[in-house]
C-alpha cells in the first residue's frame, strides 16, 4: 500500500520503494553501518548490496499513513551494535518523518552480518 495524503491542492502518493531508497541512503550515513544486506532464503547467504540497490535490504509498510520499516544491515566489526541501532532509529525516524510527512510507527533492525572495514 502506498502512502497517501490529501492537501488543499490535491493528493500525494508516495511509493514504498521511494521511501525505502531514501531510508537506505540515510541509513548509510550512520556510523558503523557497512551496508544493506540481501538475504537469500534459499541458500541462507547474506550479500552486501551496492549503493544503487539499497532498497532491496529494506522493507517499508504503510498502514494508515504510519510507516513500519525493516532494515537488514551489515555492521562494522568492533562497534556497539546497540549504539549503531539506536543511532539508525533516531536518525532515520527524524529524516523519514520530515521527508514524507508520515509518522514512523516502528523500525525493525536485523543485523545480518558483521564485517571488518579496511
């Protein structure tokens, strides 16, 4: 379901993929996140996504103009996962609410892998 709002000038629809792409770009700005992950259910493999495919590691659900966002992330080795998650939640919640005008109801974070950064 797409996010929809009505204004005095008409209605606005925001596609979930557009929200996911924006959320992925904002998430990549957070310290400790190496990238988004694509999980192959068939093989159980985790793959680091390229910057142009960030939305594949993110699932956005819109219900009554409230967003639920699932992030599948890869974190840097040696950082506090709790701190990275808190930073991601705070930053992305603020940016998505400002960007879309919708309330972020829930953010779920799935740490799929840990990688050493060179």
